[in-house]
């Protein structure tokens, strides 16, 4: 059945508004009088948590199997390192907070902090990736929550095998593998993007391959200086032994795959060129790809390009060479009439026009993506990380962020902004 509600994490951090972050519930039923409106806000009890990623306590949809019951939503906090468990099963349109794990427990029990992506493991427990240690230094790895009690169990990996940084991960049980990305050093990234940090090891460059059952690191790939691999996705086919990782600063997407010798390899399959610009903090603006998702039928791959402002749709062919079949601009830093002038562009002939929906100018760039199960509706929000939002898109901080809907051509490929859909989260 078609989706009827969406849950979106919203933060007040860096906005000078002294209120706690909240979980917004959005009405997605076109027949409802409250369609594309925020129908409920669940504020968390503390200030400046930075709600960022979210994940279900039950397993993810995989191919045609969507029978898992999803009644709990896990909300790790990127800055405070707190973890909230939200009950969305009792009243899906009015969720309630049912458990909180305090940062001191995470610090003392795991020596971890700056929590990011949660996913359910095959055994029912919940794995949460961390980006640093309690002091904000770079440190990768994972913490584990009990899948029924949601008690903190401890670290997942062996302490000696924690990578230097972390961000996202995905796994494929039938191949006994988990693959994780790198992220950035939290206490340095938390000050904003600084060109002087390039070449200093602030931004991660590794893709890590883990033995899922032994919880041990078996391979590492160096994807290049300041590549910043963020989003990782396997194909949904449970037998598939391949997936993709997007590198934010280099604009490269790599395909990772299993070889005949049971080891893993990577190959570059997409490269989005940087743009020569004036009026920006660097002479070249990279393609900062924040999110990567794959349709449930494994036909299309989608990328959100936060700085340039476009969403891209690639067809995943059997030749393993993704083909660009859809592209739409929903904001960004290179819009016509803005402070940035594009001097040289390998892809575009002119700078894109600003986007206005329902008389509201859309600021910011495409960040987090979510695709409907039938693949026909792509939802996108335009806030990435509060400190970087304030630096690159101050109008998003002043006006508040939005959620848009992109209509997808699932037959031939193609993306179109739905001009009748806009969720305004307000200031």
C-alpha cells in the first residue's frame, strides 16, 4: 500500500532558538485534508542534541519482502550522543518517546560518541555507527542495542580494530559481510568546512569491509585523499554481492563487489566533476553527494548533490556502468542570481534557476532522500548538518527547512519536481 505518513528528524541547533529538537510526522495521504502538512511534533527532552539519522528497530525492506513490523524508531544524536527510542506502532500519527539512553552510558561503556546511522541486525539487535570518541576525536566502529529491551550492550567490533573514522554502513547476511564508510573528525567538522583542513586527514578516505559474524575487519580500501566516503548501500537482492558508496568531496561513486576468491574489490563507476567558480570559498566547488539510495527493484540509483543542488537518477545496467537518466535541481549554491558565478562547467550550459513552490523560495540543497516502495515518489529534505547549513545556506536557518516530492518515471527514467507538494517545517 501507498505510504501515508513520514517521520522527519528536525533540529534547532545553530538557529538561536532555544528549543529541543523534534520528530515531525508528515501526512502523505493525498485524500487527507492535512496532506503534506506536519500533523504532529514530538519534542525530545533535551537541547542541542542534533537529531540527524533515524532507523527502524526491525529489518529493512529487502526485494519483495516487506512483512517486518516496524513499530519502534531509533533516533541517535549526532552531537550529544544520546539515543531516543520512539514508539510509532501504538499511534503512527502521534508517536511517543518510550526510552532514552544517556550519553554518559555511551561514553563510559563504549568510549564512543557522535552517533549516526542505526540499522537492525539479522539477530534483531540494533547496530549504530559512531563518528568519533567521547572527546570528538575521529573514531569509527559501532555500538549495539538489545533488539527487545533497547538496553546498551556495548561495542560491536573488537577495540583494536576500530577504524580512524566512521559514518554509514550496510550489510549482506548471505555473504557474511558488513561494509562501512569513513566520515570526518567530529570536533573539526563541527566548526564548519574549512579549505585549510583539506590534505590534513580531517576527512576520511577509507571503505571498510567486515566479517559480519566474527565482527572483524578483513579489508580496507583507500579511496583517495579527502574523498570523504559517506553513504553506503548494497543492492536489495539478498543474493547480490555488490553495492555502491558515494564520496562527497571527490564526487566519485564506487561500486564494491565480491570476487571469486571471496575477497572484495572496488571500481569507479560515476564521477561528478567539480565546477570552476568565483564568489565561493574555493575556486572549485566539489559535488558534495550527501545521500545515495537504490530502488527496491535494484533498477535505479539516486544521488543528492547538496552543494551543486541537483538530484540524479542513474539506471543500474547489467554492464555495471550506471547511466544518468534523470536530473533535477532543487536549490544549491550555483543558482542564477546568487553570489556564485560558474566560470567553467563540464555538464551545464547555464546556471539553474531558483526553485519556487507554492510561492515559497526553496533554499539549501538536496540532502536526505527516501523513496516510496513502488519507486514512483522520491522525498527529499534540504538540511544536512546544522553547522554546515549555517555556513553555506544561512537562509535555511532563517526560513526553516522543507521537504519536497520528486515524481519518478520508473519505466524510462526521469525526475520531475512535484509543484503541488511542499512541507514547510517553519522557523
